[in-house]
């Protein structure tokens, strides 16, 4: 396992807090695909007993971010091109479902919730910060799902969003021009706020399809 520096957590911290830190490390690539997680080492780094670490790792196994190999240990998943396609198919279905709930009486809520990420995306693009644009892009889609008001959709989306970051790896953005990325999200927000429902649906599906095309070309 590569040497990763985790800050110790308070002894009263829950397994979920440890799981959150591991999720973030996986999402940002600090824990790389294929990396092995050693329970004893993590317990030392987090300054906790092995029990909470074991529970946190099992949570991530159940979420599909880690996998256990008999007699070998627990490892961060590695995504193939087929996995990437499946992630985006799943996201299209899930975010499409969130959009239907939004269009059925939550349009103003979603429009307001999406504004901070669109503004952040535009500011980062103007400042030449593609990593910031990518972070704001991620925040946009989280806000979209959260605006649907469905805790179950939000929970299901969490793993897919982390897997999306893993698909991107160290790449800051797949867009050759980040201002196109900003415009796509601006157009989708406007369609969600006051456009024809059919336009909002089409923009979301096209956005997901384009993402797959760009990732496929990169692969």
C-alpha cells in the first residue's frame, strides 16, 4: 500500500467519519485504483482501534468502492471502459429520475440550488482554473440530485459521483474549452428553471452522452 498521510481522528469519531475520509481519498486519487488497504496501518494513521476502520472498509465494500479478494485483502476498485460506460448509463437514469421530480413542482428550488455551482464554474473558467471548473461541475450534479428531495436518490448518487471522479483520474476536465462546459451547465439550469420540460430532459441526456464520448476518446 502506498504511504498515505491521514490526519488522526478523535477516538470518539464514528466509522462513518473514517469512511468519508476514505471515500474522499478514493475520489481524489490519493488512494489509487488497485491500492490495497491494510486495516492495521489505517487504524494507526487514524489513531483509532481497528474496529471502526474494519466497519468503515466494509461500508465501502458494500458501496462498491472497495472489493475484497479472498486470502489477499481489500483493494480500491479499478474501473474498465465498460465500467465507465455503466457509470454514465446509471447516472443518466438516476439524474433523469431526479429531473422528473424537479419538473414536478421543484423547479424553483433546483434553479436556486444550481446557481452557486454555475457561478463558481464561470469564475474558475475566467480565472484559468480547470480543476476548479471540474469541482464546480461535480457540485452542480450533486445539487441537481439533492434538489429532487429524495434521500434515496442522493444516497445512490454518492457512489456514482465518486466513480465519476475515478473515471476522470488526474484529468482536470475532458473539455477542450472549459467555457463550453460552463455554457452546457448554464443552459441546463435555465431549462430546469423555466424552459420546456422536454428541452431540460434532452440537455441532460445529451450532456451525459457527450461525457461518455469524451472519456471514450481519452481511453
